[in-house]
C-alpha cells in the first residue's frame, strides 16, 4: 500500500506538538507550584535575576524555566533587554487569582499519572487495577481543583440549579454529600445555610481529618463528617438533598451507590450529581476539547482504581446517556441535565423520585 506523504508529514507534526505540549505541561505545573506565575503577573518586564529575587527561588533554575516558557509562547520576551513578561491575557488562565479559570492546576496531573505508568502497563497485561493508595497526591490535587469550582460557583450557581433549593436550605434541611473528599462543599453549604445540617461521607481518613479541621476552624456546628464507604449507605428516606460532585464514576460499585442514594432520599428529596460532561459514545466526543485528557484520566486513574477493588470500572467519560440510564435503574423518575455557563467540564444532573 502506498503511503500518503502529506498525511504522514501532518501526523509527524502532530506528534511533535504532543511531545512539546507534554513537556510544557510539566513546566507549567512547576510554575503553578512555585508561584512563579502569580508573582510574574504582578511584575513588569523583568530579568531572570529580578524574577528569582521576587520569588525567592534559585536563579539558575528560574532562568532555564523561563526559556521553556518563552519558546513555548507562554511568556513574552525582549531579547534586547533580556526581560520576560507574563501577558495579562495568559495570567487570566495561569494564576491562582483566576479562580475557576486557572488551568495550570490541571497540569499537575501529568506528573502524578506518570508515577503509576508502569503499574498501569502491568494492568494492561494482567488485568486488575491500580489502587487508590498509589496516588498519594491525588486528594490534595482534587481538593485544589474542586475548590476553584466550589468557591466561585457552589452557593451562587450550582445550588440554584434545583428550583426552590436555596430557600429550602435557608429554612433548614438535611443534606448529605457523597465522596466529600476534604469537605470543601460540605463546609461551604453549612456556612451559607446555617439552619441546614450537612453531612459528608468519604472513605479517606486523611481527607475527613482535613474536612473536620476546616469546619472547626470556621466554627461550623452544622457540618459533620464520617469515614464511610458510599456503597454501605443504608439510611432510608432520611435526606432532603444528596449531592455527589465528580464522585459517582470513581466508585467501585456505582450502581449500588446510586440505588442506595435513591433509597436514602425522602420522597420529595433531590439528588444533585455533578459529573463529567460528555457522551457515552466515543465518536460523539471527537469535538470535546478535553476528550483526550479525560480518557487518559480514566485509563490511569478513575477506571483502574475502580477495577483495583473488583469494581465496575465505568471510567471518567461514562457519559450522559449511561448516566441517565443508571439513574433510572436506581429508581429516579425525573432526570434533568443542566449546564453552567463557563463550566465546560461538568454536567449537573438533577434527579428526583417523583
């Protein structure tokens, strides 16, 4: 068979782009962790020495990092003065002050997932999966990532997706957050709605300890946390609201968890589920700008962690169609899928039993 030379050359350029962008992701992660972007956003055109002094970092390393940022078109560079500048248009997506728009947070996952590559390869050959314990930094990264969304959107945009819920929470309801992690969502809801009792479940002892410390520091008496597997949720008709933020597809037994959630809700209760926006059909995700990243997350974390515990292994992009099906099978009669402007990552499912 003859090769299409133009097609081959285009693909080689694509591969070079993938290689360069992968390396830049690591450097952007370093810029995020060392606060280089945050400091540079406040500086005029500056030399490497000036930037190193302002950040308190080693100049030799800063110099080499700056070169990567210049050739990667992340920073502007004046060769006559050897000065560097982070444009405000770039700072809007790279600094901590950018809030939900800060994309540098996600770059940290590249090095995290790289650490388990050999274990993933072994799973390709032997089956099974990589356990949660193999990702020691995941809780911290997940907390940092979700805090961007929760701090800017939870009370003002996400909760109002459920008609009348804000007013009900002001009066006082019983709420449960499944897979609460370090408890940011629980504490924010408890603080915003002091008449409501908000409980968080998570299997991580470390995460629950952090959640409890934060609640105590803020002085919240209506935020509560328990170390508990969501699959063992056994309450019947207890809660007015149950939430799950990017947590269901990670469960070892998500089908069991969804059925337990439905049973635990009062007849008039609501399940608010945030999960990854996408289709259950791979060809329909071709135009999703995050699809390659999401399928990589799935292979190297979400799916494999579930399979490590002999779970169902749904994966990150289980998709809207499957989500609707599984919610219906769990016992939910009415399911609405809602979006929040500016949030390209998530769908918000509002499900009720009637």
